[in-house]
C-alpha cells in the first residue's frame, strides 16, 4: 500500500470525487467537512487549511485522531493559542547533498540489514517521493574568466568523487528516489521551477487517483522558498526527513499564524531584494519564531511569483517556520510559464477552487493570530549588514553605517582612512573595500527581475567603460540553468563577463562559505594589517565568518547592487551621491545614470523568460553532464562499501539486528559523559565546520592517509560515522562542567573526565574507553537542551558514543524527538530540580529501572550513587510522548522499527 493511499476513518464524511478534463480524482473536501461539523474552517488561514486536509486524509485513530481534527477547527476561536500536537505527513521530501548523503547511507545500511534478516532488500525504498539535488559542493576557485565554470566543475568532481559515486548508485538502486546531478542548480530553485506541482496526486491500491496539496519537508532551512508557489514546507533535520521518507508522521504543535498584510506597489528603482530585507527586519522585530507567517492583502495582486518566492525563501532569517502565499491567478500563470503539464495546471485551479484554497481579488481575509502590515510604496533601496540578515540599512546610510560599525563593532575608531599596500600590485586596500561581489544563492537568482536588472546595469556600465575594481573577486552562480539561458538569450551575459561576472557554477556558493580563496596577496594584506574588508552578496546569510574567513563585514544586496559595488569597490562610497567611477572620457558615472527602468526590465523578461526555455532546460534534468554520466557505481541492490573510503562508510546501526526487538535493558551503574548548562545547541553537539588535525576526527583522517589540506569539513563527511562520532560534543566552545582548570573555571572544548581513572580526555576517547569496559553512559543538561536548528548528527553521534539517556530540565522539541528516533531515552527533572541543585560533579553512577515496561510520559525514579557510596532517589518524567515514539524506542530507533515492519 502506498504511503498516500487514504486510510482515513473519514469522521466528517468528506471523501468526494472531482472531475477535471474527464479524469476523476478522489479528494477530501474541506467545504463538506465544514458542513458536517467543522464549523468555521473556511475562515482558517490558507496554510492551516492545508494542514487540516492532511489530517482529514490520514485520520486513523492513532497517528491522527478525530480530536486532532477538531482541535484544528477550534483554532479559529483560540487564534492558535494551543499546545496540541498533530502528526503531519508531507507529500514528499527534498534533500541537498550535504544533508542528503547520511540519509541515503542509512537507506543503504537498511538494505544490508534487510539482507541480514533474510528479507528482500528491494523492499527498502523511500515510501514517499524523495528528490536529492547536488548543489552544495561547488566552490568558487576560479572566477572572472570564460573557463571559470568548466574549471570549477572539474575541481568539484575531483573533490567529491566518492560521494558522487555513492549518490549515483542510489539514483539507480532505489525507487521513489531521484537525484538531480551537479551543475543543474540550487535545490530550492529547481524545486520551484520544476519539482513542485502545487497539487500532488497519487495512485491508490484500488486504481483511483487521490489529489491533495503539494507539501514537503527538506533538509535545508530554505526549503521555505517554495511557499511562494503555495507549497507548504519547511526545513527539518536529517532524522525527521528520514522519518518522513519512511512514511512516519512529523510531530508538530498546531502553529500560531501571523498575517502579513501587503498593500500598494513597489516604487520605481526598488527591487524584490529591498522588499525582502524590509520584511525580514519587520518580522524579526515582531517575533515569529516557530510560527507560520501568511501573506495577504491587495498588494499580492501586483506581486510576481518570483517576488513571493524571494520573500518566502527568507523565512529562516525572519525566524518563522514558513512564509506562505496562497494559490491565485499568479500561481497558475507561473506554473504555465515554467513549463508545467497543462492538465496539472487545470487540476491546480479546479482543486484549489473546490477546496477554498484559491485566493480571489477582494476575497475576505482569513482569521489570524495577529497581523502586521506594509505599504509597498514605502520600501526604499536597502542592504543588510554588516553581520545579520535582519540588519537592514537604507542605501543612503550604508557609508555612515559602516563608519559606525568600524568604530563600535570592530573597535577601530579613527581608522576610516587607513589603507595598506598589496604586495606585487599597483593598488592598496583599506577598511570597507569590497573584496567579494557575488551574485549567488537561491534567494535572488530565482528572480528574473533582479537578474535582468543586474545584466542591464552591467551593459550600461560596460558601455560607459566602467570595470570592476582589481581587488574585487566577482562571481555569478545562478540557481538554475534557466538563468544562464535567459541571460545569454537576452544578450546580457557578455556584458556581465566584461566586468568580471562570468558564470562560475550552478549551486550554493558564497552564501554557505563556498566563496573560495581570495588572492594570497590580498588575503595577506587584510590579515596582516587588521583590515575590515567587505563582501556584497545577493544571498540570504551574512553571519560573521560565514562568507569568507578573510571578510568581516558582509552585506546582503540585490544583484544590481552587487554589480554596482564591484564597480565602486568600497562600502565607504555613498552610491546615492558619489560616482561609481569615471567613463572613458573621464566623466563621473553615477548609479542613477546606469540604473535600468522597471519598464525596460519587464520588457526583457517578457521577451526572454519563456515557457519553451524552461521546458528545454528541464527536459533531461536527471541525466547530468558527461562527468556525471561517466561515474561508474559500486554495487547492485546493496551498496559495494569501500572500506578505505573516508567519506562514506556503512554505519553500525543494523549489524546485530534481530527480527524481533529485544527487551530494553534497564540502565545500571551508568557513568556521566557530560554535565552541560542551559541552552546547549545542536551546533554545540553536532560536528560542524573545519576539522582540526589534533582532534579525534583529524587523527582518524591522518591515520587513513588524508593530508590536512584534504580534510575538507565535517559537512562533506556526513556519510562517514567514524568521522562524525569523533566530532560529536567536540565544539571548541562547548563547556562540560566536569572539566575545570586550576582556578576552578570550566574549560571550553569537547573534554570530559573518565572515571574511575580521573583522567581528562576527549569525549570521544572517554566514550570508547567506557564501551570497552561495558559501561553505559548518560548526559545531564539544563534548560532547552538541543536548542537551535535540527541536526541529525546531534542525535546520531550521541547514540554512537553509547549514551542511553539524556536527563535535562527541558528539551527543544525537535531534538527531543530525534533522540527518541535514535533509541535514546529523554528525561526531564520534576519539581524544579537540576543537576546543580542535586550537587552533581560527574563522578556519580546512575541507575534507571523500569525501561522494559515504560509508558509514554511516565515518571520513573532514577538512583544516583555518589563517589562516597551514598545514593539519592530522583524522580524524572519520561519524555517519550506518544505510542509511536514508544515503538521507535523499543526497537532501538525509528530506522530499526521501519526495517522490522518491512521485514515482517
């Protein structure tokens, strides 16, 4: 039975049929559900209607109950003020290669596990459609030349051969799993332009077809971009993505929904980027973390789909779960223009109108938890910086803003005019000089209005004889091949080339730190003289240290402003008043002289961004170039693991799996691996960033013949558990309160004390010594343990280190569920207790009885035995919250649970 065959108990008698162009579809009618008892649901926000339909279709009295559905209807009266959890089943899963590799590793390992159980390995496939887009591995090594694209692609394949071999095997081995090869585009843009359908369909066991809203979860926070196409989805960690992939429900609180009312039109000279930076700043100030945002109002009538996607993309930056736009005539126009199937487009329109999911001009506004509003005519040209996406500054204030930041944030007062020579060059550089100007990222390269504007600005600049400053590293990394095609077709790419914006690759580059190295002499001048250099990028993130290790001040800007700052060469220039440079006659050229009109931009879009272009570029999207086609894969139904690979290894999860789950043993005389404080984030726990040679992971790579220059980073080695478990709890800023210096201060870094030896050592080394001694482990923590973004390796690494339970004052919701999904028991102290109030030092032993018969949310009593032999009973609440979670725990994790069910 397919994952989306309706299993609904249909308490509200709403299963109906819809006929579109002679084809019949089963669907779950929201108007009928309202008539049959769900009073008032037609006034729900559109995104909430999508969630409600999902519950109606999956009602099974276990993962979705009638009470869950009623709670959605009661939302209207409560305006989202509820603590009710529901189980959401997305239609599909989207992955990028960094976060997707470990998920495919787990699928491959499950096939091996199935073989061990004597079952059929072909049963192991994603149960919902999965698309993995390889887009995170291209680096801007070469730039500013016609050969940049080919050279960067060659380097990408050389660096990532092992990973690509593995993913190509997966492409051929698994059903319901597609790989979009390197060099195609950024996953979110490919998702927007091709993968998404707005209304999804699935064949049922009885031969009928069910239609339902297109929904997804993705292993990248910017999955939200597709909310602009009325596809409800958001970013999750790898474990939640794997659970969704295997047909398990996503546990989530019924959200509050903030309505964002838009009125008017953007003024001349103002871009979608200026708008999104304004929206981001407003919503950060409002506070929308863990909430849905839905856009409404007459301002939508004049807003292009690309502009909507630009706003939706930035949901992680304004902190929301998603930023949703409903279906309307612009959605249908975009589906048509981007080459979608004509019957699917007819289905989208008919289905959404039948469901009350289609926004008509002048239709009544939904009920929201709260609202905020913006008159589009008030938006001004803007950038965000120097280090936060919500740090919007009007273009008129960039120069003065940098001067303030230099004195206050960078502690360099009186240094504005400082300039230093660059070895072997005829120029010098100073504070605020732009050393990176990058048209990059899914946010803006999905939007023809700003890309065409950049091309026209480049044309106008080139015709006046302007060039990029020699210290600027320029790059153009579009989110899809469609962009390259329309820039070429329109005749604008040669002008971008002329001023240094040659194509460097199709994928995430500068935004995720893949900006590549600066010229050695420029890097030396910056770092040797304390220069606060600048980057201007059309991306979505500008946190300090993210874009380049050499660049401290990072500004988000529209693509045409990226071009302008490459010409100007410094954020110490006021582009609204000072010239960008001089033309071939020595006359000053101002930004206003070469900025294209919105009328001209629109004319170029109409002439060059066409349905035929989308259809031709996406005709063979899964085929890949000659490099991809030339990869020889290892293995057939099961993967041919390469024991010497340092990128992809078979994880040990299933090596001793039995057909039936073994009884859970009590935790007896466990040792404490760590005593952590409040708000320990998943970034503290999970391996991230560069790998140091002296770290356990660095030593492992050295032992396997990898030179430090080829260590790459933890992100690229997520498919190798040997590297990742060595990097768990190894963050240089984590503090384990068991480890103190001679003055009694807590040391930073991934250290612990092994007992009873009393030796200080790396957490990984201690865990392995305890494993050899047959000693189980526990971790203690404070409030909101597992805060921040979901990180699958924060739970996977904890499991592989031998941790059986985590006891904290409270958990971040998703990390708690991830721990259960890896077979780790989460407990919280009761009655306001904490490890501090109990006076724990880390040399204690911990016993937790009753695990074999544990029930959801049961209170157990653990026994803590101190070093002097005295013991104390401590009541703790088990945070295994549901019967489904209990099944995962009893099986040793969600993957074991699914594997045994499939084997049976």
